[in-house]
């Protein structure tokens, strides 16, 4: 009724003997209905039983624990190394940005200095031109006055 499909258990078979791995159903591909292949698990269980029965079992377990601790220490050291490298990169980026800001400020200061010098030069030229224009006007005024004086004298 529930998947027996006509198989009738023999009277001398027990439930444990029917469920043992030797009586496992064989299918093509070696996998069950769920897609799980129990053979690897069975081999691992057998190897574990053999290891437990071995006289070197405790030293093998200690060796595995030591290897795992070593791997964890190596991973922690690698993580610390990567953190230090990351911190170093951040510090280098900060220094590069500070250097770039300093160069920008220096260039801006230099530009402002040139601009101020040019503005000062233009102002000085304007002052010189203004003084020259005033001198010219004064000279022209003086000439006109001299001409007037000469005319007045010549009229007398």
C-alpha cells in the first residue's frame, strides 16, 4: 500500500536488516529520489569509525585542531596585514589630497599676486599718463598765455 509494490518481507528479516546499507536500493546514477547520494556519507561514517578505533585517533584529532588553529592565526595575520595596508593607502590618499590642496592654494596665491602686480602696473601707467596729460595741458596753457602776452605787446 505505501510503496511496497508487491514486496512482502520474509518472516526472518528484521527491520534493521532491511534498512542496512547492504540492502539499499540501487538505481541508475546512484542517487535517491531526493537527489541525495548517501554513499559519500556512508564512506565518511565508516572512515570515522575506523579513525575512532585507531590507536592514533587522539593525536590525529589534536593534529587537525592544531592545523585549524594555525589556519585561523594565518587568516587573522592576513586580515591584520590587509587592514594595515588599507590604512596605509588611506594615509597616502590623505597626504596626496593635502599636497594637491597645497599646490592649488600656492597656484591661486601666485595667480592673485600676478593679478595684483598687473593691476598696480596699470594704475601706475594711468597715473603717469594723467600727469603727462596735465603737463601737456599746462604747457599748452602757458604757450597760449605767452602768445597772448606777445600779442598784447605787439598791439601796444
